[in-house]
């Protein structure tokens, strides 16, 4: 058996294959021609963020499973996999907590203006604290969570612990489930009007692309703090930059970008009401270990027809 590992993963995952007669192929060159030649005879692929187009996949003559290290799978041509009866899995139980904690970190940082306080002390201006702009509490504020899946649910629990009012917009989750989780179902437009905080946890697809655009920024409260750790492009970046510059909202946190790595030297990078991270919300050490093990187990259990294969991780 031959397994390709596309991109670096935590070594704990590779232990899953140890002892069996399995050849591991580590791939760091993601150019199309190179992938076409190297992947032609692999049985399984563990993949991080590199792209797997139908052109590459159609040359993988023995491929039976693609295992995403993570939960988004917009970098893989899933329609091709379905049409060709190739399994696609994600690491569904691994990363929700890390991403939810990342959102809370961004909320707290932006709400408390931590960067301004930090700078004050480090520049010897401790006594000037009364000159800092007002900062706030999360207590009793309204948060709108877009998408009540794995990450949205973990975030809701953490917001409830801060005594926030948690509103949920998710067209596929029943109102009963939302209420059972002590949250309040709401429609999108109403949610946009009342929210003090918004966090995006939707998949990126044709329906959710530009979900928040110029029009939406006109509906929001001026004190809104918005965070996107889902996928770039769900919030239109041009509209967001305009809203931050013209103070239509208070601030924003982004972990994901329309183009990754994002275009350098853009206006967004120069604003002090935005905090940016390099798509690493799920890259805490604990989470990297869990994702690596789960991604490798998905391949190993599936190829060995093992009863431990987690059916919930199947995408198509
Ligand atoms: N920044 C990171 O490192 C990182 C890590 C993990 C996941 N993600 C991204 O986070 C997002 C959420 O991940 P998840 O594991 O919670 O996914 P999930 O599939 O568990 O949850 C998504 C939720 O969105 C809802 N939804 C889908 N389309 C909708 C629509 N058009 N309108 C309203 N609701 C809709 C679904 O019903 C589901 O409950 C994904 O985009 C994923 O790629 C990012």
C-alpha cells in the first residue's frame, strides 16, 4: 500500500501506519505536473491545504481515499471524487475547540483594545491610561453565530459562559436544537441589526460567497466586532476594509483571506481596528496532533476495512 502525505503533519499521525507494509510518500512540491507523476499509484492521500484538481485526480489510477487534515474541503474537487467512487473524509472531531478559542481571543483582544494598553506600558506611558479609548465587557452583549455546526456550537458554549446572549443563524439546524443549547434562533436580517458581535462558521460555497457584502455593512451596529475564521470570501474583503476605514463597524478579526497568502501591502494591513492571523486558528499543538492522527486513521481504517472507521467523517 502507498500513502501520500501532502504537506507537513504532526509525526504522531504517521505512527498509525507503523508496523504495516505501507510506503509513505512525503510531498512538498504541489506543482501540477509533479503531482500527476508522483500520485499516479497511491492508494490514499492525506492532504492539508494544497489543491487537488480533477486533472490531477484523474491521473491517480489506484486512489481510494482522500483524507483532509482539517474540516474544509474546498481545495479538493469533491464532485470528481463522488463521480469516481473515491472516499473523501475530514477530521471532524479534531479542531472545533481550537477555532472557538481563537474566536474568543479575537473578541477579547478587540473588545479590550489590548494592543493599545500593551503599547502604553511598553513605551513608559503607564500613567496615561485614562487617555486610552473606552473599552468594554462581553457580559450581556449579543452575539450572532452564523453556522451552528461543530465550531459554531463550541463557540456558543464559550459565549454563554461569558453571559452573552447567543443568537444563531443556520438554515439546516432546527430551532429546537438551537433552543436546547440555550441559544436563540434568528433570521439573518434581524440578527444583522441587533448583533454586537458576529462570528462566521459557514462553509464556503456559491451560496455563502460574499454572504456579507457592502449592503450588509450598512445594516450593522456601529459597535459591531466581526470575526471570520471560516473561509476567506464569505465576508467580502473590499466591503470590510471600507467599513473599517469609515467606522461603519468597530473592528474585525480575520484568520482567513480570499487569496492565501493575502496580497501584501493592502489597506487592511495598516488599520489598527483589525487583528489578523495567518489561517492558524486550528494549529494549536493539541489540535495539530489530533488532526494528524485522525487524518491518518481515516485512511488506515478505510483501506483496511476496519470497524473503527469513523462514518461521521465521510463527506461524500
Ligand atoms: N481557520 C481555520 O483554521 C479553520 C479550521 C476549521 C474549520 N474552518 C472552517 O470553519 C467553517 C465551519 O466549520 P465546521 O467544522 O463548524 O463546519 P460544519 O459543517 O460542522 O458547520 C457548518 C454549519 O453551517 C451551516 N450552513 C451551511 N450552509 C449554510 C447556509 N447557506 N446558511 C446557513 N447555515 C449554513 C450548516 O448547517 C452547519 O451547521 C468551515 O468553513 C471550515 O472550512 C476553519
